[in-house]
C-alpha cells in the first residue's frame, strides 16, 4: 500500500520542525561567517521542505473533502497548517534578524579596520602599502609604518632621482648607504 499524502506530509513536517529547531538555536549564538553560511543553507532547506509541505497539504485537504471529513477534522487540519505556517514565519524572522546582525557586525569590523589603518598612517584605500611621495627620503622610509615586508631600495631610487637635480653626488652617497636597508614589521 502506497503511503498516503497525510503520512508523507507528516514526514516532511518532521524535517521542517528539525530545521526550525536548528534555526532557533541561533537566537543566542553570536554570528560569524560560518554561522551566517549555515543559516543561509538552513533557509534554503526550510523553503524547499515547506513548499513540499504546502503541496502535500493541498492533497490532504482534497482527500479530506473526498472522504467527507467532519467539521472538527477540517478545523483540526486548518489549525495544524496555520500552526506550521506560524512556526516557519517565526523561523524566517529569526534568520532575517541574525543575518542583519551579521551584516552590521561585518560593517562595524570593516569600519574599525579602516579607522585603525588611518591611525597607523595608511589612511583607507591602499593602506597595506605606505604612500611615499617622490620627496620621501630613505630615512623617512625606515621610520614609516609599513604593514608588509618591503625594501627601501625602491624609495632610495626615487630619492636619488628627485635629488639628482639638486646634487647628484649627495644623492648617490645617501642611496648607497641606505639602498639595502630593509623594513620588516609584523603583518596584521
């Protein structure tokens, strides 16, 4: 004997309930990238299972009408479906709230990192590499806040080119003294 629509729907309802319970567990969980991904996956699963539930519900209701179910049975069916829809709706509210919470947290972290880079002298876009003007000397290079390992020989070459118009001998002496100076700071 083939399973009835009501029995099949009961199995699908079990899946829906498990997914909802999983989502409810996130109410008190701090959000992270992983938690956000898991919630997104559960949202997809819930949507799929709930669509199956609604399709099977239509079949169950058609069967009830065909079998001339009593008013009490019909009302119990209506209440059962309404309760399930409310549970799913509540789970969606939780998911939306937690995803919004995660977006706000990511934005806060991004702003903090941007502010920290500004304070370190990097100043926003391109903060990983120091912004040296053509007049930056190798001495300034050695004092700069560099977030990656960099050699100052490039800046010494810029220094040489800039000062060559003023005094080529002074520039050559300075670049030879500083061309192999290396700045190493820890990467954040």
